[in-house]
């Protein structure tokens, strides 16, 4: 048997062995469509967050503040994110933020949240706010609202795109 394998390595497969391959139970069918393994800009998910300001002008955010009152009139921000592809994971991994994290297994909570923010910035595609999506706008949003959004994204896709 090993002599036959050595001949195939040296001379290429024989017709006899190629014909025998058709007897294998798990032969891949060439007419199957594998498009579902590719991630495109069409692969998205939506996240929305509700918030209001209380009497003391504090931002109270759904899913962040235990005292969020669902009976109060709240504002809603909706966002669309792209499902991460391998290219997105590479971009996030190669970001300056990721390069500052020495050991991914022993990340601090702050490092993890910073990495989540890098993922957020890489994957966001649209939102319901009138302002343009850019670093300046994102950095001026209340951190509690960002925390609420990051939590909802994490609930949707876990750590995909980060680890």
C-alpha cells in the first residue's frame, strides 16, 4: 500500500485511484453553493438603545442604569452594524488599540472595552442620529450610551471580531 502512495507522490494519482474516490461516502458535491460562508456588506444586524435625562440632567440608559424607568418618555438611537468578516477581524487585530494589549488572555476590563470600541468603530454602518459617523462624533457621545450600545452589540455577536 505505501508503495502505491509513494508512486502517486512521484508520478501523480493513477486513474485507478481516482475512480476509487467515487466510492467514498462523503464526497463533496461540486454543485453545492458555499456563498453562505462569505460575509458581505449585506450581512448586518440592528441595535437600538433608549435613554432619557433625569431631573438632575443625568443620562439614564436602558440596560446600563438599574433605575431606568420604562414608563418615562425616552429617546431612541438605532444603529446598523456589519457582521464581522475575517478582514474586519484582521483590521481590529492590527489596530493600534490591539497592539497595545500585550496578552489577550489576561486582558483587563478596560482593555477589553477599548477593543470593543475599536470593533464598534470598524463595524458601524449607519445610525439614526443626524450627525455624521466619525471619530469626533463618537468620542463626544455620553460614555453610558456607548456602554449600552457595546453591551447590545456583545449580546448580538458575542466576542466575534475581538478574540
